C-alpha cells in the first residue's frame, strides 16, 4: 500500500517536472524531454500522454526535413503548454483601483477587468472584491480557472494568506484573505504583497539583476529584485512606516513622521487638508503652500531612496503607482537631491524608470502559476 502511494507521488512529481520543463522551454520533443529529465522513454511517453489527454499540453507536428535535417524517417512532434482551457486569475486589490487579469498557463494575459474599490470599511471593500470576482468568473464560465493570485497593499503575511493591515481602510485588520476567497470561489488562492507583483510583471519580458521598485499611490510600497530573485518574507521591506521625521506628521498607521505621511496621496491629502487630486491641481496652478508639500515629498523620497541604496546596491529604480501621473510636481527635485547626495555611487549610472500602467494583477497571476502547477492533478 505504502509503496503504491509512493509510486503515485513519484508519478505526479515527474509529471509536474515534465510540464514545468516544457513550459520553461516553450516547446520540446519527447526525445529532448527524455534527455533533459533523466526519465525513461516509457515514462516520458506515459506522462506526456496524460498531460495531452487532460489538455495541459498541445502537440504540433514538426515540418518534414526540418528536424535534424534528416528529411526522412519519423518526424518528431513538439509539445507545448496549451494556451487555452486552463487559466489563473490575478487580482490587484488597490485602494485606487481593483483590477483582475485572466492569464493562461504560458503566462500570457488574455483579458482584463477593473472596478472601483469602496474602502470606507473592510466589509465594503471585501464585498466589492467578491462582486467583481463573481462577475469575472461568470464571464469565464467556459474556461477552467485553476487558482487565484492576489496582490494586496498594506502589511501582508503572504505565507499564511493574511492581510495584516491596510491603514487606509477602517476595520481592515488580520483579514484571512486567501481563506475567505477560497471559501467563496472554491479555488486555491495565493496572496502576495503588491509591489512584489508589480516587480514580477516588470521582469517577465525583460529579466534584470538588482532592481528597486517603489509603488506610490495612496500609500507607498517597495520591492527588491536581488540577483534576479524577488526578495520576499513576512513583514519585510515595509518602507512605508520607516520614520523620516521623528515626532513628525501623523500617519494613518497611528505613528508619527513615517515616510508614508509625506510621500503618498493620503499623506499629502492629510497635510494639505484637501482631497489629493484637487491638491495636485492647486500645486500645478502655483499654490505655494501645496508646492512646498510636494517639495517636502521630493526631499523625503530622495532621502528614502538614498538610504535604501546604502543598504542595497540597485542598478535600476522603477517608480510606479498613481502618483506618477503627478511626477511633474516632484521628480526633478528627487533627481537633483540624489545627484547631490549619493556619495557612494555615480548617480548617472543609476537608471530611474517609470511604469504608469503597472500590472500588479498580472504579476500576481504569474507568481501564482508555479504554485498552481505544483498542485495540478495529472
Ligand atoms: Zn506610518
């Protein structure tokens, strides 16, 4: 009995390894799989037959004469991941916007949806997420959705699927978000801190080495790519509530002088006493008091970037989030500050780029796909 269980487990593990290999390669012949995976021809034939039968793979015939230049004999056929039928949903629960993307197992985005979040209370926000996902899943009724990846703002315990806090949303505390969504939608749910998801989407098409990403909207979040790997761990890299002014401005977390109290839409709104977009418009029309707040924001953002670069040597910084729509009000000052103060490195070698349409939902789906594949029943 025990032996047969072990055999089943091995079969499943090998099937997942074969599927992941084909996914990484784009396409592969059975011969290539046999050589790369150290499996017998019989095992490769069995596994690929099961993967084809379940629709996880598709097979395409090679062209006559193209394989190995032989021009005669059997033409090997290629196996590739099916880009239809099976999907993962990525969700970005952002205070500015709710976004959902349908992503196939190749990692290609197929469809997108968005909705307005209501963050007046935790119940309102949860109901909004539930309604949007219900609509999306209803519209995808012909597709198999294998799992859901969620990009979440605030403090996140990704391992346990818990959204620990979202200071801008009253009552949002220790929400077992993954378990809740699993109970609503009957699919595995994987939670991630939203800047990690934006970073994952950024490096999908253009892999890079060491990168710092700051997502600034109603709050501020940070992610790091270190030698090609995203830095993850509970409670790590919580840049938002690092202190830049001891006993400074009140922050939504209850603390004082946090970076987020000066460098975020919510912070600028509290400091100016005006809703954020209106405050930004006033600054653009020359209101000196609000321009001074943007000046402070540039200073503290520059300080934060400088301090991070002392601890972590990034080759590139990506600034993203809703705040980038107003970068004319602060970015030159950030650059000037960095150029004047970064004594440990040549500022001109540091590339600062932007992403206005950051894709946290897409990144959440990309991060969920390997976990979904591990649990495929093959
Ligand atoms: Zn704070």
